[in-house]
């Protein structure tokens, strides 16, 4: 491998090119990412978390009572990310 001196023309051109092109590239890439993010939010819309955990039991109870199920007719299983209602 050849030795490259710190004051050589190759090093000076590389540093000058990095100083000239990197800010432009960072600016363009940030604009592209912001455009992609805003477009994807328009497509999917905002995501809501659903009802609070404290209101979930009451919500399930009212929903099932409206449809004629008593609390002994179903089982509610709460997972980490979802809630499952199984009929008996």
C-alpha cells in the first residue's frame, strides 16, 4: 500500500469535496425524509390508542349487555397488546 501524506493533493481534494457536498446531501435527505413522513401520515391518518384500561371493562360489559349476553356467558382475556372476548 502506498503512503498518503496529509498535505497531498488527494487529501486536500477529498476534504474540500466533503465540505462542499455533505451539507447539500444532508439537506436533501432531510427534506426527502420529512416529505415521506408527512405523506405517510396523510395516507394512514393519526393512530389512536383506544379507550383507557380503566374504561375497557365497562365498555365491554355495556357492549355485551346491549347484545343480550350476561357476564357469565363470556370470558375477557387481556394480553399485552390486545383484548380477546370469548363466548362460552
